[in-house]
C-alpha cells in the first residue's frame, strides 16, 4: 500500500474458521527495508482505514482465536 498523506485502506477476507476472535495487523515501511514489522492494530473487523505518513508499506494479517493463538 502506498500512503500519500491520506488514509490507508487495508482489507482482507475472513477465514472459514469460526473461532476467530480478532485479527492482528502489522506493517513494515519501505524506508526501514520492510524488515521492521510494527503492530498496526488489533481488530475484529476485516478492514482498517487510517491516515499514514507518505511512504510505501507492506501489511500482514494474522487471525487470533479466543485463546490468543495466532493462526
């Protein structure tokens, strides 16, 4: 995703598992070599919109079950 001083819109498809309690969304910025993953947000939704500084970003999403296990 490319941030242009405007909202980043990150969307994903929910997995078929029925025990998903939340999603952990992380990002890495190009200026950090895409190596420094930071927590972006934990959410129960399948979409996040947020303003980000100008730049190029990568995002990854992991499902979290009710016991806190990442999937």
